[in-house]
C-alpha cells in the first residue's frame, strides 16, 4: 500500500493541488526536464500572474475583515451602552408629578 502511494506521489507530485496549479507546476517540471527555456519562462510568467492575483485577493479580504471587526466592536460597545441606559431607566426612581 505504501509503495502504491509513493508511486502515485512520484508520478503525480502535484495531485493535491487544484488542477490549474497542478498543471502549471507539471508544465514547469516538463520544461525543466526537457531543458525548454521558453516553456519554463512562459510557465513562470503565468505562475507569477496567478500569485499576484491571489495576493491581491487576500489583501482585499484582509481589508474587509478589518472593517468587519471594527463594525463588530462598535456594535458590541453600543449594545453595552444602550443596555446600561435601559437598566438605568428601569431602576431609576420615577419623578413626582
């Protein structure tokens, strides 16, 4: 069983990645094995573009997360403040009319 897993990993080392990135890395491996500089260069350029896109997506998500965190913190603070005001109004003595 272990030999089968090792065989699969050696034949398809990038199988755990998404097909898109696995294919890109297979292409780079092929370029390296065949000493095809043009294929390797094109593969690296495409991989660099994909990495830049992923980084910009991550940065955008991090900004959204920071905004969401601040909105949540402000919401908690306002809930505490309005809860305290409500409790104060319930237990404060009524004015004499």
